[in-house]
């Protein structure tokens, strides 16, 4: 098979969770360990950093990879989902995995995979770990796919485990309460491995403390750290979309990622850098350059991404209540004549909770991505009407995005989001 045939085979043999939802999810770690053994446990050949949580784990992973890259290390980065190209999931120093490796990996292990029938994510996790080993990376930043305890990335023993925050998402798989979700996320904790929690309070914080103590009964050498936020001032540049942080250690630190959620992510990353200095040499200038050039270094897309200024068009992949609340806060700070929202969701989210947060004084373009998991645009519009949200219905993202651009004046604002897949399809139009 050539590359295109290989990718088609992958999608058909092991359908993605992102495409079809929970029917693609395989509970348990058996396949993960079988794949790991079959490949010779590749992840033990390099250091790893494990990043979980509900929101912000993608940005946190990319920022850490960028900082370590600027520190002179060869850095693997495994994240999901991808937006435009499957190979976005597996990168080394910002370069996507080669098509040749993808083709050869599937050809070499096809019979084994067909014998155990792994999920798409189980298969691609093995591919990423093997690629990083073959390319002899110094360290790999590994983003958890879903949950933590039963996620197939959880075969690794990292030098640091990070849990960014806890919010409601995938409740059908992880639990209906924040404490239940926190317990699943805490499953990435390992004996003797330091753990950093980005945001937690009340009962969630106590869950993390309890889980950490259970895991480390026989180990007194590890540590549990709760990020205290950015120790200093932070300001957001509305026009150019970046943050400036003033901290005692990093005055005038420019963060290239401009979403309001990035203030929390920056606090987590800076705390992580302090912990990682026990293992890696991270100069101050590497932190500055890692924050300033994270997009160039890693190819990160879809985080309050400004496409143009007149009218201003912004894309953001935030898709649950935790992510949408930051987006709505940021929209309130923007200056415009009219706000246009190109909006679509997947059908297994808490639709009402998200719609309740959205502004009523906007023109909506209700749409759906071209995936089986997409919520029908008409159903979305009907539910949105209950919250005073009005607009037109479009059955393709391209048509919705084009309509918004045609209707908007130069002083208007167009926001595209609600789903990673809506953002991805808008990028192609």
C-alpha cells in the first residue's frame, strides 16, 4: 500500500473515536500492553512527560515540547486529534512523522494488529512510541487521549505527570461528577513520579491528594504539586492575540497563544518547567523562546487562531463547558459591530450546558462537520432556540463559513468553533 491507501486502511480497520464516538472506545489496557510488548517496549528508550486533564492538555503539551526543543533536546510530541493531516499527531521537533514510516509500520505489523483488533488510538500510540524510539528522541511529551487510568498512553512511566484541570467531558465514559472524572484522570499517577496539578479545588483537590497517597504508599521520594497560577501580572493583547506575563523569574514573557485559557496553561507550564529542571537543563532563554515561538516550533493550530483582521476571524477548538466559558469571556472583550458565530457540535457532548453559555446578541450559522458523530445542524438550531440563539442552518461547514464571510462587514467579528472538526473543515475553506 502507498501512504494514501495506508491511511484509508487505518480509518477503515480501526475507526477513530473522534469520528464515531464511544463505539470506537475499547475499555481496558490489555491491547495496549500487548502492543507495547510486541514492539519491544519502545517508550523505555527515552524519557517521557505525561499530560492529562480535561482542557488545556494540548496547549500545555505543545508549550513544553517547544521549551525543551529550544533547550537543545530532540523532542517527540504525541497529541490528538489531528486537524488536517493524520501525521500532526506524531512529531519530532515540529516535523511530522514521515509518510514512509507510517506505511512501513503498518505493513510490518499488519498481521499482528489484525489478530488483536486494537482501537485506532491504541494502534497509533504504538506507532508514535516506536517512531520516537527509532529516531532516538531525548524526551517525548505524551498527551493522554481520553481519561487517564485506562488510556493506552498509560503504559509509560514518565519523569513527570501533569493533570491540567477537571471539567465535564466524556461523562458517559468517565463519570457524571467532577470527583469521578478526577479519579479517572488521576489514574496516570505512578509510584515515585512527581505529579503536577494545574487547577483543582475543593473535593477535586482532595481526590487528587487521596489518589496520590494511595499510589505512593511505598514511595516517599515523589511529590504532589498544585500550581498556584502565574506569580505576577498577565495581560492579553487583543489585536495581535498573545499574552504578556510578568513574573519574578520571567519578566515580559510573551506567550504566542492568545486564548484566555492560556493564562492558566502558562501557569501550569511554568510550574512544570521548575520541576523538570531536576531532570533537564532548561535555560531561561529557552522558556522565552519556547513561549514566543510555540506555533513555529510545533505547528500547533486552532487555539484562538486569528486568520485575518478585517473582518476579524478567529478559530478555536474549545468544545466543552470548560473551554467554551473562556471563549465567551474573550468574545466579550472584543470590539466589533456584529458578532457572527459559525457553530457546530458533536452529538455526545452536553449540548444544553454549552448553548447556555453562548451570547444571544450574535448571528448564528448552525452547521455540522462531515463526520458520523456530528450533531445534525437542524437539531442544534432547535436546541439553540430554547436559549434565545437565532440563525440559519447549513449542512456543510464550508457553506456556513462562506455565508458568514459574505454577510460580515470589515468591522464585524467571525468566530468558528464548537467542535474540533468544524474548525478543521473551516481551515480547508
